[in-house]
């Protein structure tokens, strides 16, 4: 299967777009966790989420 340069560029563009969508969704999720802390013993979940986010996004 031979791909033209145009097709490859379009694919890369789509990938970048979906990645940025995923990233912003992840940050929204994190913000929700910090703004509305869940009752009970959910702090460990929060810590796991933030550690995972920082590792994935290389902050």
C-alpha cells in the first residue's frame, strides 16, 4: 500500500487533532476532580490520576 505525501500529512494532522482533544479532555477531568472533591476515600484516586497525567504529558 503506497501512501502519497498528502495522505500521510493528513493522517498526521488527524492524529495531532485527536491527541489534542484527548489531552484537553484529560485536563478537564483532572480539573473536575480538584474542583469537586468526592466524599470519602477518593484522594488516592486523585493522586493516581495526577501522577498518570504528568507521566503521560511529560510535564
